[in-house]
């Protein structure tokens, strides 16, 4: 009771309440837009947002991370719906959630952090390219084609087919989509400091919707049911029959792997943004498993922890999981009470938001960072993953990236067992490493560093380390930055000039 009183006095509940409104405003257009990019009705994305906010928010191991439909899975869901039908999505997603939950129970969460950042960012960049070239056609009130290459090849024809003197059909939709993008980017660049929390995506959608409504433009609009609960597909005999099909298990495993990697890497990024409770990765993985199991049972979209909504949550001043839970309640209330308002939103406006979202996933700065600090191989892994995701499919791209990551182990194959000696006193700690610090030993290294008392002075001895790959170096830099920002004194021994990627 005393703790609750202190929280109320400190204004934590008020901060969580206001942060939840901000996250709700960011999440609404993204939930619908990602559903459309996935080839499913927009209400499916809203259901996932509600489950991600309320259910996963209560169970999450990363209290300030927001879960919901993710652009990173839109491509694979689009392929499932295209090739196997919408009815296959629920069983596949239920299996994926079960796999995630079991992985969390087996304490495998830390291993997802061992995935090379080059693979993860290459995957996201490839997804970004696919979203841009697919949603480009939505700007013209047209449907995306079957593959990324087909969408890319058809882009010039869409533009050349425009008639600037015409104000009908594709021209109207393209004008609305372009207006959305311009309004969104202009607001983000010039918004006053007092309104910095008002999301650009909301401004873009609102502007486009008001213009389309005010001018009576005949463009395709979002179609959502009057009763959101009618969009919930309760499992039936067909659902159970699909579970007997061995073909869906590989797809479920792929979704579980990709969703877990994206979630836990997002959680690690969220941890860098605040000084509160650190992520319990296994608990987060179990919560995501429960969420995706429920989404599968409801016939909704898969979910992950999402960095855009999570960063908005932290920047808005959230301090506990209450903000995440409330944002899910606001989505539920809005779609239950005001579905007619959602039906005024032009599809081209949501396409415009996703074009910007996809473009931002292609982070060229990340690959230049990898090349500058760790050499050519990580940059090649990034590029190969990106190209394969675009030209083949998401799973093949990830497997290619993971396969190329193994090349980093070849020079150190005889010393892969990194030895760690940790000693903790009352005021001082000493951690000595011996061997090659590679992604194979990352869970052990992470565990050791997290066990260092935060109020001690640490000496991290790297004198006997023969090499540090870019995955371990990125993790170590993040840990050093976070601990030093919290006031901890950390001295690196034996690293002078040997490891350019480590910021001593």
C-alpha cells in the first residue's frame, strides 16, 4: 500500500496515462496499415493490437515494450495468405505462439541475442524494401503484386500511367497518398516542442482523411465491421484439421523464430532508452507466446515487440506496464464505439504511412557502421540477407545471413569455448575473459556481465581475448554505455588498440 501511495504521489500513474494516449495514437494507423500490407482486413491488425496491449502488457518481461502487429512479419503473412489462404494463418500462428512459450520455459530467450546484428538489420532492410515496393501500388488504389520483384518492375508503369490533367481514379488516390507522406514528414520536421508527442503518422492520416471527406473524393476507404467482435474467428473443425497438416509446422517455426528475434532485439533497444526495470528475456518470450497463441485462436495477425511504439512509450514518460495495458484498452474502446470514423480513412493514406515506415527500415547507416568498425564480412552478411529477402523470401534470406555468419567462426574454431572468471567483492569486481568472444559464447558473456553488482567498480580484463566478433562487440558496447550512464566505473584492461570496435 505504501508503494502504491508513493507512485501516486510521484505522478507515475499520470505519466503512464498520458503515455498510453500517445502510444494509442501511434498504434491505430499502424495496426490497420500493417494488416493491409499483410493482405488481410484491417480489423485483424486491431485485434492483434488489443491483445498485445492488454494481455501481453500484463505478462511482459519488458514492461515498457509495446507489442502489436509488426511490419517485419507483414511479408511472410502476405505469402501465407496468398499461397494457403486466410484460414491457414490461425493454426500456423497458434503453433508459433506455442513454440515461443516452450522456448521461454526452456530459457532460450538469451540465445536470440546471439543472432548477428548484420542478419537482423539486413532482414529488416529487405522487409522495408518489400513494403515500399508493395505499398507503392496501394497509393494508386491498386493491390500489390505477387512478389517483390514484380512490384518493383511495375512501379515505373504506375507512374507513367498517371495523367496530371485527370482528377479521377488512380490520380485521386495518389494525391491522397502523397499528401499523407508530405503532411507526416513536414510535421515531424517542423512540429513545435510543445507538441513533439503528437505522432506524424496520425497527422498524415488525419490530414488526408479530412481532405478526402471535405472534397467528397471517390477513393477506396478502409472497411471495418460495425462490431469488432464479429471479426474474431473462433477455432472450428477446419482449424483442427489444419493442425494435422505437416506443411504448416515449418512456417510456424519460421514465424516463431523471426518474431522472437525481432521482439528480443527490440527489448534490448528499449532497455537502452530508460533506467528502469531491465528485460527478463525468457519471461518476455513466454508472454509473446501467449499473445500469438491467442491471436491464432482469434484469427488475427502475429505480434512482436515493436520499436516505434515502444520508443514512443518511453519518450512520452511511461514508467510501468500500465501504459501498455491502457493503450490496448483505448484501441478496444475506439473500434467498439467509433467504427464509422475508421471507415472514412482512405486506403492510400495508410499506404503512404507504410511507404515511409518501410523506407526507414532500410538503415544504410547501420551497414556503414558495421563496415567502418568490423570490416567487410558483416557488411556482406547485411547485403546478402537484404538481397535474398527481396529476391527469394524472408526465411531464405535469414538462413543465408545465418549461414554467412558462421564464416566468422572459422579463424577461431579451436578456441570457441570462451572462459570467464568473475570475482565480486564488496566494492570492486573483476571479470577476466580468455579465448574468442563470438556469438556462440554470447549468452554466457551476457549472463556474467548482468550479474556484476551495479554499485561496484569493475575491471574487465580482455588481455587474453584473441578476438571479438561484431555481435559480441555490439553487445559489450551497449552494456558499457548503459552501466556507465548509470554511474558505474568500468575500466578495460588489455584492450588498448586491439579491438577498434570496442569503445573503451
